[in-house]
């Protein structure tokens, strides 16, 4: 922040010209100077600079947020594609399992029929 310049000599002279004694004018000028030294006063230029910095930060943040949104949107699209591929793979695998189950049922049925035919031949055929 900028400091406001204070001319103690000029202030002292002006106080003397107004009718105040030299000692009092010097004392008043010193007190005023010290109060200016203690105070951290923002100038209009300081405020303009801070506002410019805030605008720059906002602009940078907006750009960063836009980049993050774009990246996130791309990632979501990729995840959705991966999920669709996985879903299709699972459907294929499940249809393969169903086909295997049908084949196993058919083979089991054929095996049972084969065993039944052997049993029938073994028990019923010798009697004939």
C-alpha cells in the first residue's frame, strides 16, 4: 500500500503563519507525521491494483474451472463407453452360459435315455 507523503516543515510553517508558536507548530506537525507513519492507508491506485488482481484471479479460475469441466466430461464419456462395452461382454458371456446350460441339459437327457435303454435291454430283453 502506498504511503501518503507528509511535509512536516511545510505544516509547521503553515501553523506558525496561522498564529501558533513555533514549538507548538513543530509538536503538532510531528504528531501528525507520526500518525501518518502508523496508518497504513490505501490509495486509489492501490485499490485499482487490487481490483485488477482480483479480476485476473477470477479470469484464471474461470479458465481452470472450464478445463476441469471439459476433462470431467471426457472422463464421464469414457466411463460410459467402458460400461457399455462391459454390459455387452456380460450379455455375451451370459448367453454363452445359457447355451452351455441347454447343451448340458440335452446331454444329461441323452445320457439318461441311454442308461434307461441299457437298463431296459438288460432286464427286459433277456426275458424275451
